C-alpha cells in the first residue's frame, strides 16, 4: 500500500510539472509563433501610452529577452521561492507562489486569487455532498425497483436534470426564491464560514441545489446502470445463496463495486468544480475563482488567466490522486497489483 501511494504521488508531481510546461508554452511560446513580440508583451505591463524606453526596461527586468527555457526556470523558481520584479527604481518582491502582477490593477495575483478560493471551495463541497448522496441513493433505489413508478419518475427527473443547463436552473431558482417566494429577499451574498456558519449555509443553499441538480441527475443514471449490471453477477447470487441479508448484499457487495467508476467521475467533476464553477458563480454573483477567471479573460489580463489555469490543473491532479488512493480502499485488487 505504501509503495502504491509513493508511485501515485510521484506520478502526480511529474504530471504537475508537465502541466506547468504546457501552460507556460501556451502563454509564452504560442503567442510568439502567432507573431506576438516580446515588446508587445512588455507593453501590457507598462500601458498603452508607454514610451519605448519604459517598454525596453520592463522587457529586460522581467526577462522577456531571455531564452524560453530560462524564462521557464525563473517561472518555476517564482512559484516555489517568490521573485523580485523591477517595475521602477525600487525592486518589488512577489511572495511565493508568485504568479506575477496583474496588468490592470498592478497587484499580486496570488493574494487576489487566494481570497476567492474559500468561496469556490464552499460552493463545490456543499454541492458535492448533495449530488453524491442524492444521486447514488436515487440510482440504487431505481435499480432495486426497476420498472416501477419510482424508477420511471426518478429517471425522468434525472433526464431533465441532465438536459437543463445550470444557467437556466440557476436563473429560475433566483426568480422563484428571491421574487416569487422572497426567502432570500436581501440576495444570496457570500458569508464566510468562520464568520457565521448558519448564514454561510443559508446563502449558499440555492446555489448548492442548483448545481447539485445537474450532477446528481448524472450520478443517478450512472449508479442505476452500474447496479443493474452488478446485481446480475455470479458473486451476488452466491452471496444470496449463503443467506446474507439483502441489505448486506446491496451495500457491501453490489454498491461497493458500482462505486468504482462513480469515484473516478467524482474526482474529475470535483477537481474541475473547485477550479471554478464559472457559470454558477456568474449567475449567483459569487466572488469565486470562476468569476476571477472571467475578469482576467475579459480584461486580457495574462497573469490572472495563467494563475487560474495552473490552480485548476493543480486541483484536478490532486483530486485524481485522491481517487487513485480511494481505489485501493474500494477494490483490493488495486492494492495487490
């Protein structure tokens, strides 16, 4: 088990390095291939009305005239140990992990991004709990009551949930719960969990349910399909023949095997969601990482977009690492392989 853990952690570290290389190449190599010069990139740090001397100084101080491999090395070192930037007469220190300074606000990107991570984490964790519990439960009940009115009704609702986009269900929920039934008449403003846990949960309840409706519908259909396939296996009939209770057969044998692909999909979904639920945050005006990414893309703010991209990749890799470790718990064959 320890050797399996070490292998997966090492693979995750290598994957993060590869992702950083690809991200760096996308933002610094591809524009050069497309015809953008280092002078044009340096101009974004200075401003549109910059004089040639200021642009040349920025290009030199930020290392844009260095070879790409040296720029990549400085980029990695800044992420680990921080960096010093020379925008003016005095050097400015960017604390690790340093993603640079915003083109527009000229402040460090990481503190701005870090302040938005709890918002996105709150949205993702609450929605994940709801969609996993409801999705798996509905899928199991539908499989055990195959062909019944419960099965048909739940799969009909699941189909509707998969078909309806989040911006539709989110706006519909806003109009119902803030206009028709003004339970949130003052809006759904984010409140920190440490400040007031009750207000934190209350103001995120509608975003949680709107987001979970989409994912739980998918998980219900996947769980139902997996349960129907597993319940027909030979070892399920053997377990029943031994006289095990139906509850033990379903939970300990059938559901445990069905959860393996569910865990895989959950790791990807949760990692991407933690990286930024862009549409949900925009609909409910939540100041999370997704909204920050939209701000960077709209303003053509390269450091913000690059920072969000790397943080999203980090969360996806970490979630997949946790999924690989969960495999060893759910499936003993993984430990012995």
